[in-house]
C-alpha cells in the first residue's frame, strides 16, 4: 500500500510544480531562472543524499545519459511555461501528457518489445482527443494561438524524449540515482549558461528564487517517491497513477485560475486521460 501512496505523492508533486509554472507565467516571472534555481536546489539535495549514503559512483555513460535527460527536461519545462503564457493550463497540461504516445512507439521500435492491444487503443484515443481538445481563440489573438500550439508540441516532444532515454537507461541497467544526480547537474549547468544575462535581474526580484527552491524540493520528493513506487509496486499500475499529474493541473486551473472549459474540451480531456492510462498498462 505504501508504493500506491508514493505514486500518488509523485503525481501530486509533479502536478503542483506544473501549476506553479502556470502561476509564474501569469505573474510574468522569469521562467528560465525559475528552472535554474529549481535544478540547482534538486542537484544539491540529491548529491548530498548520495554522498551521505555512499551510493554515488562515477560512470561516463550514465552521467552523459542523465545530463541529456536534464537538458531535454529543462527545455520541456521552459516550453511548457511558454505555453502556459499563451493558453489555458487545463488544456495545455493535457496535450503535453500526450507525450506518452512518443514513449510507447519509440520504445517498441528501439527495444525488443511489442505494443499490446491496450496500448494501441490508448494511442488512437489520444490522437482522436487531440483533434477535438484544442481551444478556439478569437482571430485577434491567432498569433498567440500559434505560439501556444508550437510550445505545446516542443514540450511534448522534449518530455517524450526524456521518457525514451529513461527507458534506455533502465534497459542498460544504469544506476537510477547516478542518472538523477547527472540529470539535475547537467540541467543546472545548461540553465546557468542559458540564464547568464538574466541572472542579475532575477536576483533583484527574489520571487523566482523562492519559487525555484519550492519546485526543487517538490521535484526531489516526487522523484524519491517515484523510485520507491517503482521498486515496491507494479510498474503497470505506477505509471498510470503518475501520469495523472495533469489532473492536478486541471483542478488547479479551474479553481485557482478560474478557467472555463467547453463541453467538447472536457470530453477531450477525459478521453486523453483514458488514453494515457491505456498506453501505460
């Protein structure tokens, strides 16, 4: 039962983090600097833990793999924040959750495994939902709509590639803790370079630091629960539970941001959630 609670904790942490990204976008906070402080905070926590427990060992390929995951995940989060600036969080988070299609198809091609019928059904449901879920903006903001859609697609691809590379790491039996340290470390170095011109300005507005630290703590807790859930529970149940973090964003967007959904959009979101669950069974 503890693994089930851990999986729920992961979904909650990830969902709260994405809701914080939406809030930061509404407040016009620097999204790159938020990611920077988030990554450095998580890196310090994870690195300290591995040194205390003596579990960290340096191997080149796991380090490089983790660093690539960190860079892709950082880019995915930045594009997600850009999408939150232009469109509703409820629909944005649901569309990005469709990255599971990339993971399922890519892993079936790259690794010796077939796609079960339930996965194919889930993929077709997600594609169908994608055709009906998009919101229709007024013509005056059509440019913002195109930017929103592009950001959603870039975030979906980046986060989907993270899932594929994570699968590769487990296939090669890389140490997950080693990959996690290098993920946060690689992402932190990459974001430090990306935000070098904006860092001084952000230090004058310390809210980015506070949000980044909070997101970093929640991310560390979320991934720790993630590891425990995968270790103690069946992955066929753990993955669908964690993928429901977009429901947390949906609830937050309706309550906190007062977003309103049309009936067909609500149907599309429900179909997407069903499809995501089926692709991970």
